[in-house]
C-alpha cells in the first residue's frame, strides 16, 4: 500500500500558526508540533489516503509554509 508523506521543507514565516495547525490536525501536543517545525526539513505526517495528505498540505500552504507530498512505501 502506498503512503503519502507531507514534508515541511523549511521553517515557516507564520511559525506559531503552522504549529497550531499541525497540533490540531494531527492531534498531538504543542511541544511535539513545535519540535517538528523546529527540525525542518522533516516529514511531519504520513497518510494512507492521498486526499488526507492533500488536505493537510493545503492547510499548511495557507500559512505560507513550504510543504510537499512525497509518495512512497
């Protein structure tokens, strides 16, 4: 089964907003979301359904975050 990974390519301009969206969408603690953003470039989420990956990518792009979907196994 193919996996769709959302990769944060760089630290976003709207840092706090991106952390809030990641926290909300992935249902993780704020410190975990902050660590993901601080360690960019990094894979921040993995989805089985491409629609979910695209939805998350679109949400982050609205905050001017530089993200892309990486397809893999």
